């Protein structure tokens, strides 16, 4: 199945693009999508555990299954002072 990952904020720099399409096994989870992304992009891999994912209007559970054609977004950590 194919899943598109939208990269927002600094995550676009870590991955070198605003959007990446990954080929994943059927039934893959958000966490497995992040693992696949980390294997391709070392800068992302170093920060993988600090990133949340969203699907639609909500933060998604990393254990939730993905489906062919899904679009998920990387939500990098945010700090303010």
C-alpha cells in the first residue's frame, strides 16, 4: 500500500521534502511508517521519538493501522518562550 507523509515545520528539512510517499505492507501502522521514514532519512531518525503524527484533524495513535492512500502528517516538537 502507499501512504503519503506530509512534513511540516522542521521535519521537512529533516526529510528533505514537504511530502514523501512510502510503500508499506498492508496493515502497517503509523509507527511502522515512521520506522520506514527513519530508515531513509538519518536526520529524521535522530528525532523520530519526538514527532507526533496526525491523520485528518486529529493526532493519530502510532499503533493505529494505515490504509492504502492515507495521508499522515508529521508534527514536530514546538517550543515557545
